[in-house]
C-alpha cells in the first residue's frame, strides 16, 4: 500500500465514523413517541435514511425523540441546520420526507407548505 | 439503508469482567428481533474510563452514556431509545436533563475536565479494526514521516516537543532517540516497555487493549528515525486481552503493507515481535527487560553501558514506555509547538492516570500535566465516597510515595511530585481516606518490593527485608523507640547502594510516610495505638453496654464464639481474648453498639 492508497482508505472509512464525530451540519429529529409511530414515523425515518444514504450526505445525522404533544400533526420532524432557525414539519409521509431531503437539506429551502413551526 | 446509530460497547478488561459481552449479545438479540440491524451498529471499543460503573455504553450520535448496564436492560434500551428515541434515564450517568443527553458524554464531569490525546481513540473506535484506526487519522503520521520528514527532522521535532518518558523517570524522549541514532551499528532495536507492574496501575494495558495501532505507529516512526529494523513489545502474560488485540493489530498492519518489508512501498522495512513476560516486577527495569527479551533470567545489570549503546543482544536499543509511544504520532501530526503548548513548560503534554482506591469514579483518565491532585480527585474522580475525609494520595506505586491532603493543590509534574517525596511513576494514583493506616500502607508496598526484589544485590534483597521486619513489628505493637531512626538509616543505604531502580526507589513509600505521617508511626510505637484503627494487633472491639439491645444479631456471626449473652437481656459481652478482630459483629449490629478502640485500655478507677 502506498501513502495515497492509505489516504483513499481513510476517505472511504471515515464515513464509518461520521456518527461519532458530533460535528454534523444538519440534525434531523424525528418524533417517535407512541402517536408518532402509530401515524407512520417509522416509514418516515426509513425514507429519510434511504434518501440521505442514496445522496451520500455525510454531514447529516438522524436522531429521534419522544412525542411533543402535537399528536394531531404527527409524524413530526424537526430539522436543525447549523446557524439557521429550527424548522418543524408536521403530517410527514415517506414521500414528503424525500422532498425535505432534496429541497431543504440539499438545496437549503424549507418546504413551506409542510412547516408547522419555526423556532429561533 | 444508512446506519443511524452507533452503539459503542466498552470492552476494556474491567467492563469485560462486568459481563459486557453478555450485554452486547443481549443488545444484538433485541436489535435483530426488531429488524434494526441495518440501522444500528454495535462496536466494541477499548476502555472508556469510568471502570467502576461498567459495563458502560456510549450511544452516538446523541452521545447518551449508559452505566452499569445489565443484559436484562437491553430490551428497554433498544425499544425505548433506539426505536422511540427516549433514552432510558435510569441508566444514564447522573440522569441529566434532555438537553445534556443530546449534547453527549462531554457534559459528564468525569469527561469534561479530561484532555484525551494518547487515549483519543480509546473507547471511540474498534481496536480490532484497522479501517477505523485509519479513518481516525491513523498511520498518516507514519506516512508523512517516511515521505516528508526524514530521520533528522523527526528527532529534532521530538526533542523540541519536550516529551519526557511516561514510564516514570521522565528522561527526555528525543534525546534518547538521538543517542540511538548516533550509534553506527548495522542492527538496532526498538522496544516498547509494557511491563506494567505497579499495584493499581492499568494505563499501558488499557492503551494496548483500546488502541494498539497507536503504539505500533509510534514505534515505527522511531525505528525509521533511529535506523532500527526490528522491534519488540514486552508485555506481561497477565494481560491476555492486550496481547490478543496487539497481535491482531500487528497481523492487520502486516497484511495491509503498513508493517514488514517496504512499509508503504518505501525503502523502510520494520517488524515487531511480541515478547510475553512472566510477570516479574523487576522486568519493568530496562536492563532486566532486555535480559528477559534475550531469553535470560530477568535481572538487571549495572549501567553504563546504557541500552542506547548496548541493549538487546548487545545492539543499540531504544526503549520507551507504551504511553510514550502513544504520544509520537500526535506530535508528528500536530508539531512540537502544539505539544509543548499543553501541560507545563518543564513537563509538556498530557498524562494518563489510573485512578483507584477511595474515590467515587475509579478508572482511566488523561489530563494535561500541571493539573492539580485536587482536580484529579474531586472534579474527575468525584471525591471520596461515604463522606469520608481524604488523608493521602499515593502516586508512582511501590516506587512512589504518599502525598498528604494539605498538598492537594500541587500541580502534577515530574519535579513537583519529587519534591514531595513521591514520583510521577507510570501513572498509578491510589486515593486513601481516614480509614487507611499509613504504616500499614508502607508495609504493604514494601512487602511488594521485598517480594519482587530479584536478589542480585544485597541492599535490595536484605535491606528491604530488614525494613519490612521493622514495619511488621511496629504494626504488631512491638515497635522499639529506635525503630524510626533505624528505618531512616536502612532506607538511606538501600536508596544509595542498590543496583537498579527497584531497590533505589523501594524505600520511598516508607520515607514519604515517615516524613508526612511521623505521628502515626510514633502512635504505633509509643502508645501501641493505630489511629486509623486498622492494625489488628492494636485494636479491640467493644460492646457498649448502654446501646446494646441484646438483639442477638452479633453472636451467631462471630466465627470464634467470642460473644455471649441472652437475647433480650442486655448487654452482650465480647471476650477480647478470643476475638480475632474480623469486624463482622460491628458490621451487623443495627444499633452501632459495637465500636473499635485502640491504644492502652482505659479503666475506671
């Protein structure tokens, strides 16, 4: 192995450690309380994971939280982009999740018709 | 589907003893049962530090830190946390608020004050995966050393960094490298001293278990700098997990072309062999260690010649301690200036300590040099359990000394500790509270060195034995008025005339306790009293007639039937002549009616 090959291995393998670095640009938090799961939060999460993975977005981490009392709007997803307001999306579906990844996480524009709250 | 959670399961030896493997297996079952194995990965890591609280788990990306996890907890963790996103609060350290959980383990005071350099990968990556080591920046320093730096510049960098040997003596590492580089021999050796033998020390073990590649990389860089082609890691047989992971790492490095002939396809060839020691304390001494590597009996010889000119098989040999090796790649990557900006001017960098004894958070920690003992014990260690008072801190193991509580604000560096009669040593820190008898502690350490003395030179072999005899009679209440002076003069002779470091430092625990706790010695000798109520020959258990309720709890537990009485008719009586002072009666008494007395028996006249 040459030094260049070592650096290529590092490039590839460093994705394995992304989760542990804690320096992600975007944090997506999915409400996975009982009502969230009942309303389909698992599918939403799966769609997020799939889309993030397909697009190879290494600076995005996905975490979950419990219900926030917005049962009528579940599944609820919060998007925290570093240096921006927190955007809360409601009544999410798998398709909408993919839309949020493309328009918000990649292109930087919140999907306004799904937004239920914007927090400082 | 992409992974969303990394679960780091601590697999340091302490957590392994606490059944971390069963916890891991249970987590795996629960994850499989919910079909989450694509989303969640279990990673076994090296020691995370808080050994007392094991088995511990660290969950990324949210950084939740679980302590004392049992296999039965796995279902709840997977269901509640991994599936529903609600960390299981009862298992979290300190049950912090939600915000703190999200911010991760750095918010836990134990981790907050630490500065992990040598241990930066320990507890964060899988020690059995070379890919993870490479991903975390591994072997980049070696690559740069081989292609950019050149041997001369590497040695200059290490000298400029001010790195000093982490095995205890604190000799400037770069200077040692230069000595070996200047030798013109065609064969030279590089040795890692991982023969960690101090009671209560587990720094080298944890490093080899948690991040073996970091030691390998340090040795390789040095071998290139000094012109060595062969290396040895000398590690004791009592460390089977460290040996296993080290051998695994060596095999991986070889298979990847990072070790062996033409490393990274350059002209540099170097390989490392593991030598397993049988666990003799004296083999931590470099000349004894070399003898042991050569297949001889592990006994030291006089120096000079120093190993740098005549070491393994008579060839120039560079010996550094495992932790010293762990610093090298960081210095090469970040530069000498970066390194010397950490710690103090005379003792730059960080130091790994194994914190044990009477302290709440025992475990493995790394702090900048110059951190005070108070910060170490109270901020990171969480203070003394059960509201007891701190009495002394023992550093440097059997070669070190006891530092009394009034010197707690001493910054930890080589010189400050030496001034107090202790030494930095390899990093064992044993905390003692008011229940520790300092004479007994000195006796304990001297018993150890006396036992481990190789017997080659008289002062160490006979001198430590004579000192031990004196300590033994003092703790039995048979001390003589001249004993303190005799201990001093014996200690002086042993220190000055012993052949190697073992003998020269063996009297330190006695000398430092005599210096700081002379009153305790005098109390034992003159008043036949043990102020800490530890020395069994000087204490007696007494039943307080007023407090005793004749509940009959103590009588059946006494192994020698020294307690007699009738249930319901207080007080019970304890026959001091038969009592073996095991203390079980005092432990079981619900009314605290049995206490310990020491010193001359007071009688009502």
